[in-house]
C-alpha cells in the first residue's frame, strides 16, 4: 500500500531483458545524493516505481563512491499493463516506499496496481500551475473517474479537475511545488503515464452491483435499473400532461 506522495525521483541506470520464454526485465535504479530511501530497506520490500509496486531484489544503501541503488525485476504481465517497458537508461522515475502503519496519509490509498496507461493529450500553463489532460487507453476506467476525485498518475496522488466521459479524458493540475518533485511535469504531449484509479470506487461499484443483483433475482441489476428509469420517465410524462 502507498499514499501517492512521491518521496524521490530516481534515475534508471540499467535495464536488462531476462532470457528464456517468460521474459521480463531487470531494472537498476540510482538514487539522488544523500538519499534516505533505502535507509530502512530490506530485500523483498516494496517500492513503487512510477506507480508500479515492485519488489527490491538487491540494494546498496550506503555506497562509498557510487550512488545508492536498488535492483528489481519487472514481470512480463507488468510490462504489458504498464509503460515501464518504455523506460531507457537515463529515464527519471517517481519512487515511494510502501506505507507504514505510523505514516501520515497525505495522499490517498494507492495499491501500486496500474489499471491502464494514459496518453498526455494536452498541456496548458495556468499561472504557475500546469494543467495536464490525459486520455486513458482503456476507456472503461472512466467510470471510476469523478470530478474532484482521486487518481494516481505514475504513482502521484492528484485531484481530478475536469472530466469528459464522452471524449474519454480527464485533467489534473500540478502546482509549482509538485512540478519540481514528480516526473509528470516533464512529460510531453504523446508521452504515456501509468494510471491507477481510486480503489474505493471499485469496491463501491461491486457492492452496488451485488445489491441490485440480489434485488433483481440474479439478473445483474440491469433490468431493475431499466424499470426504475421507466418509472421516472412515466412520472415526468404524467406531470407534464397534468
């Protein structure tokens, strides 16, 4: 579990494609000077890399001459569902350690399980702030996107400032402080980001679907909704006739 509050920006030092039929990639990430990200690290710990929960397989927290670094492996399924496969040596990535029980929750509940990839469709300065428009590759996630709701973009917890369900896009705004601390501010139109919607919306959807299905005898809730809509329409038609 993460909060979506990026701790540091790391730099991809090396990517190595693993041999064999399963594939996958080994990723080595260098940390900034004086980094404390690995001060309490252990092998097997989770670190979100651009919003993707990955496992630390090796690390060097107190180097004598080299930057602090950690190694992780990206599974083929993760490469298919995220844009981590587009990283190259020198790419900058958002980093956040898994949340602790005594950590202040400054963002929102983020799992590090990416739902889809979104493309940057528009960048618009607004004073010192920057508005970013994103078009998800899988438009089905738009049903979880609501105005003033939460979304994690490359692991950054952000508030949704605009939504267009018909055209399939959402917007967020980066204040100057955030622009200096996350990789999204350096993206260009056409670049991609990993997007994770608010998991609470998924739970709400499943709970409501189950409730409606129970009311409608296991028919999935759709016939029941249709009946409700028909009654509302009929009532309004009757009011107009009167």
